[in-house]
C-alpha cells in the first residue's frame, strides 16, 4: 500500500512515564516487551483454593488505554503512520502484539523482544501489527480452538484444559477477534481518508469504553476478562493461569498445578488443626480427600493416553484413599507412588483405614478395621481418638506419594522446555 507504520509508546503507569522513540516499520523493533514486566509485583496470584470468598465468572474490566494513529501523507501522497499507546489507569497492564491481514485476520504472533531486538517479520508485507492489552489484572482471556475452554493467563502457549499447544494468536477470544478487525479497520479508514500532503489522527479509546455506564451495551470489540475459579502461579515458570475448576496445565509450560494445589490445601488444613479449629479426625478426612482428588485428576489425565477401554475404566475408577490404587498406577503406567516410602506404608495403610472408620463407622473400631489396618492398639467397638501428630505425619506421607505421582506423570507428558522464548 506504500504506507509505512511506526510505533511510539507513551506509557503512563502510576508515576512511571515513558516515551519511546518512533520506529520505522521496516525494522519494527519491539519496545512493548519492556512494559511486560512492569506489573509483575502486583499480581494477586496466591492460590484462591479454599478461600471463603469466591469471585467466579465475573467481568474483569479491561486495562483501558488509548491507541492513537497519527497518519501523514507527504507531498507525493506517500502515507505513513505512527501508533501511540497511552494508559493512565493505576491497574496492572500487559500487552502483546500480533500480525493481522488487512481483513483483520490474525495470522502470526509478534515476538516482542527487548529494546533493540528486532521483531520477527510479518508473514506478508500487507500485514499490520496489532497491539492487544490485558484486563485490569494484567491477564488476557484465551479460548481454545480445540476444546472451546476459556481461561486467563499472562502468557499462553498451552490450553490448560486439553494441553493443545499453539501460538497465542490462535487462542484469541471472539471479543479479541472483533477488536483486531476494529483496529485494522480504524487504521485502514484513517489511511484512506487522509488527503495528499495532510495529516490526521484517529484513535481507539478503550478508556472511554471502560468508563461507560454499566447499563449501556459496550461495543463487541471490547475485550474484558472473565474471572475463573482457580488462579495459580506455576512453580516452574511463574506464569499466572486462571482456570475453571481446580486442576489444569500451566498456560505457558504445561506443568500441572495438582501438587502445588495439594500442598496449599494441606497447609491450610494443618493450620486449622494446629489452632484446634479442626479436630484431628476431621483433618484426617480432609487431607485424604484432597489427596484423592489430586491423584484422581492426574489419573484422569493419564486415561487420555491410548489404552484399552477396560484399562481406562479401571484408571478412571481409582480411589486414592485405598493403597490398592498405587498398585494399579504402577501396573498401568510404571509410576511408583510408594517409591522410597516402604517404611511408612504400614502407617499409611492404618491411617487410610482410620479415615474409613471416621467416614463410615462413626469412629468406632470394627473387626474389619483391626484385620485390614493391623492396628491392635484400639479394641473393637471402641472409639478411635485420633491425635494431631498422626495426621501431620500422614500429610507428609501423602504429599510425597503425590509428588511421586506427578513426577511420573511429568515423565510421560513432560512440561515444555523453559528455555524457549516467552511470547
Ligand atoms: Zn483446549
Ligand atoms: Zn509453567
């Protein structure tokens, strides 16, 4: 089209103000990456699991900002433009960029490197760079083209639900796609209308949309986030992912959050136990329940591997409050939950039997309990008085078993190599 685009950024974030030099589209160096980390310390990423207050599926306002296209037509009619982003809200904001066709179809990610590092070239010279900023928690909504699942994260390379790996422009939501079209159309209109030898300015004012009355319908290119149910920070790559449900893959490296979630839950249960707000028998039931849920979810992920229908059913039916489950997992997947734990196994067996007694027998010792647990310390028909020390020891044992399970799972479905460049 004979037009040259350039980018200038004015970022006003809290008291941080920065104007960056214009860049010619020919070399398209990326400075936006420099902003990406400006909000890291503001992330509210502590796992919300178990929190008394829930804020599921609520709209998270867009971070706002204003995108301005300064368009110039020189004396010979050669057109160029400069893009300026300015934001003034005291909220976390991140930005990423994609290439879109003149029709507004996203076709590639732009790797926004640090200052001075060039962007990857567009797939076609007619492509426009489009800048997409986050919601007001510094996260982006994503939608998986394979499973349809929605999540939020600061970086996307894997679907946290089905583990599809794709470049993040393939995870854009319908609202993002509408925004990309609007962005390209706005720029295109500005370029069309500028008269020879003149200049003009067009803008997309996301601040004005964020500030619209709640009762008014916002344009379809407005792309706020939607809070999900479990927000976690990956222990490996520190990416923040917000998912429906409790368990999922890290959106950047595909490491599962199961073990981290179990540790969080167990530490909360231990705190309640230590402060005498939860009796030991209840803490025992809660810990085994959390362990069972954590392991059943890993088993359900493994059940997606190719296997016979009979084996899949066996894997999906596993209950991890029974030690037999460990035998099935070892036979089916060569993962040894009991690795390095032989000295603890009689204790674990006894405690899992006790859980059964507390859950189903009102805490009263039965003959079956004595036979299966090997515990002769309490006579039949007597109430078991559980002590906190046992519960703490069991919590440690089950965490180690879950660690063995997750390590084995990671051998079969390894998380991504973290040395790859983030995008
Ligand atoms: Zn998916
Ligand atoms: Zn990760």
